[in-house]
C-alpha cells in the first residue's frame, strides 16, 4: 500500500510546487510508481513545471465529480515512465467536496501507486485541511525569512489539527552568504521557531528556477549535487 505525502507551506513563493515536482521525479527514477495530485485549487502550476500544460483536459474536480475516471485526467511524462500527475482545477468554484471525499480519493490511489504526492496550497486556510485529508506525512517547505518561518509554524499547527501526525521541514532557497551576514535567520533559529525536524536544505541555485520555467525537473541533470541532495531528502522523508 502506497504512502501519501503532502507538500505544504505557510506562505507562497517558497518553492513548494517545484519541490514536489522534483521529489516526484526523484522517486520515479527509482522505478517506483508515483502519482502527483495538484491540490493548489484555482492556482494550477505543476503542469507548467513538467512542461505538460498543453495536455490538460480534465482536472481533479472532474474526477471527484464523476465526470471522468482518474486515469483519463492523468498526465503522463514520457521522460519518467513511472510518473503521473492529475492537475488542479483553475475554477475553484468547481471544487465542492469535503475532507472525507478527498481522503477516499487518495486511499484509492494508494492501492495502485507506491507514492501519492499531494501539492497543497500555500497558507493555512480551509483548502490546506482539504489537501491534507488522509495524508501520512507532510513536508513543510520554508525559506530563511522570519515571516516564512512564522508562517511555516502556523502551517504545522494546521496540519497537526488536520491529523497529519508525521511532519518535517525543508529549507529552500538558502543563501549562506546572507546567513553569515547576520541579516537573516540562522539554522538555529529554524529549530527555535518551527517544531518539526529539519530533513533537508536546498541552497539557492538559479538552475532550479530556469529548469522549472522550461518545464524540466532539475533532478534530470544526472550526477549533479542537486540530484544527490533531493535523493537524500527523499530518503529522510520516506523514513518518517
């Protein structure tokens, strides 16, 4: 039976969706079956990060409403035979389902896939609780900014209340020179401000942004330090 992993963040712009896409590609490269669900309702973007935006016909709301089966809504990436994705709806009003329906949907997918990766919305609103329904583990993506750390802590509280017992933190877009300057929080500040354990640090690298903008998971660059880092983060996340 597969594991359901949520990517969450307290604020937007921290790189949560790019992280999810690269985590999915990392796991699929191991030969396991991965399906990614974009639950960023009204703000679909994972399709662009995979270069599949022109292939979207159905979305997750269509699946849950019964308009189509989940396989018809899936986008398949030929670069990663084991990786599939169901896009979010761009019309938030189409999504009128509660947590029980979402959790049941995830449970059905876990019967066929080794990992179900859910890209949740940023923030701490109702949509976060919907995306978190039935998830086993959550990776909270944050950056080394005081606002981002505070919002990550709030997201952690929401996820705990939603029943996600295992949660971890990933620091993204880290610039070590700014840390040394003393103008940004230190790694010690992270432990003091965000309760879940830190399982990974992703340094700022413009290649990550360039690859995402071109619809290519950056981990496709074999042997790069970024690919190795994502593999280490994946191992720690799966070990929770």
